[in-house]
């Protein structure tokens, strides 16, 4: 079985909705954003699952994302700039999502 690929833009659309308060996320796992300090945190949003990288309490990148049908976006350090969903986010959007992650 071949996994369908999500584009970074498709994953970004969900992150944008989170920032705007259109969608709510919930933490998967025991540790929260502040407890991790630096590392990965997984959240669920309307069936979408995002694993986000916390770099000193800053959202650095989306490590992976799965939509409800199982299509996946996987971070690859060899990809050129502009291929990570977080890179599409405005500064305001990143700040909003970080604020929400800290509250989880």
C-alpha cells in the first residue's frame, strides 16, 4: 500500500486555521510544550495529526503531518527552503500557534 503525500501548503492550511481559532487542537501524549522545552510534540486537529518541533519554546518546523485519510507530509532536511508548512506561516500565525501550544 502506498501512502499518499500531503503538500506543505495543505498542512499549512490547517495550521493557519488553528492560528485563526477556526480549529482547536488537543495534545497527544503526556508532556506539554513547556515540559518538552526542545523536542517533538504531537497534536490532533479534527482528525489531522501534527508532530511539531519545539526549539526552545519556539515552533521551528512541522516534523510530520497526517490527514484523516492517512496522507502524509514528512519533514526532510534535504528539501529546499519553502517546503515546510511552518515556513508559509506569518509571524502572527506562528505566535498564535505557539501561544496555544503553551496552553495545552
